[in-house]
């Protein structure tokens, strides 16, 4: 390796590993396959079309942005595919097909490429696009009626005091977004990412434990296991905790910061679900926490000692 190569610095995240961004994204895609497959089986062919449109839109938008901004075509790193897949999995199965198109363009062009491309975005592109769609098209993005299910989501039923089938929630035989319903499928993918070393347990487990403690104290049901498991299995908490809160770019780089990040996520999600108008709140919690990452890192970054550093 020559001197010029030693001085070359690429965009963050800077990870000391032989594994490339493309390989990491490929691992994430593989980990999302159980959730994707179950979503298609659960909701039918329209879910498959929504996912395909979302992925294709994100890939094409990135190609166009790279050409317009005169950058190297970067779709080979598969990050646009992951963004499109996550965005599609966060869509209602009955969503009009124009929504993944608008969302995909917003995710790549606004959230990712306008900030400089991969490693420069300040929030998760898929969640940024989902929140944009929820604000812009609230009726379509909260309509979970489809051929397979006609009732409200499990979290809405819980808030209304209705009975829910916990086993169906864990398996995924409920209404919801395409990729959030099956806790089992999500955990299979999470275990794969843990085994290959793409993610660790700090952020997801801190998030989940904090959320459980918050709900046990403030939700009014105490530490009732049936209620707490239903809150974990319902909505996008598991998908968000394992696949979006763990994003290298938008989470803190320090270990202490990751603990703080997870605590903030758990508290915010609990606040949204207990005191908010919506029964969900995962997407907004992650985005808000993403925006706090620079402050979290500033507070938790190890202080240097010695000459020019802090004195003991």
C-alpha cells in the first residue's frame, strides 16, 4: 500500500474490519428475508409488489442522483436496496403504489443524497421517508385493512380495551405493516446478524429493557407479562430495535453513547404509546434519537489526557 492510499479517508462509518459496506448490507438483506417472506405470505401478492416498487425506486433514484451530482454510481454497496426493503416493510399492505415511489424518492434524494450520500445522512432514510409519508398521507399510511385482515391493529385493540390473541401477535397473523407483524421472523433475522457480527446487543437490548421498565411503571398494567409481551410483539418495535436503531451511520459510535441512545429510544417509545395520540411511535422515536446522536457523542466521547488533554 502506497503513501497515497494510507492518506485516503472515505466517508463514515469508519469500521476497523475487513468486511465491506456491501457485505454488511448483504447480511442485512439476508436477515430481512424471513420477515419479507412472511409479510408476502401473510398479506399476499400486493405486498410483494409494494416491496418491489420500493426497492426499485430507491435504486433508480440513487443512480439518477449519482449521475446528476457527478458521483460514482454507488448502488453496488446495496445500501439503497436495504433502504427500499426497510421502507417497503414499513408500508401498510394496502398502501397505494404511488406511496413507495414518493417515499423511495424522499428517502434517497432528500434524506441520503442531499446530505452527501452513505455515511452522511443524519437520520435513517427509510424511517425519515416513512414519517414523511405518515404526515403527508395519514389516511393511506394508517389504513391496515386488506384482504387478509379487516380489523384494527393489535396495539389499537389493546388501547381500546379489547382482547387480543398473543400467540397470533408473536407468530404474525395480525394486521399491521408488511414487515412488523411476525416477532419470530424478525428475531430469526436478528440472531443471524448477531452471529455474523454485523450488530451487537447494546442498542436493541437497552431499547427493549428501557421500554419494558417504562411501560411497567407508567402504562397502568404494572409488570404484567401478557401486556408487556403484547407491547413488544405489536407495532414496529422489534423491527425498529434490531434493524433500524442499529444502523451504523445514525447511532452513536461510543459504547456509552449507545447505552444512552437505547435508553432514549425506550423512553420516547413509551411516551408515545402511553401518552401520545398514536398507539405506535417507534419511527418518530428513532428519528428523534438520530438527531440527538451528535450531542450524545459529545457527552459520552472519552476525554483525552496528557499534553493538550484534560488533567486528572
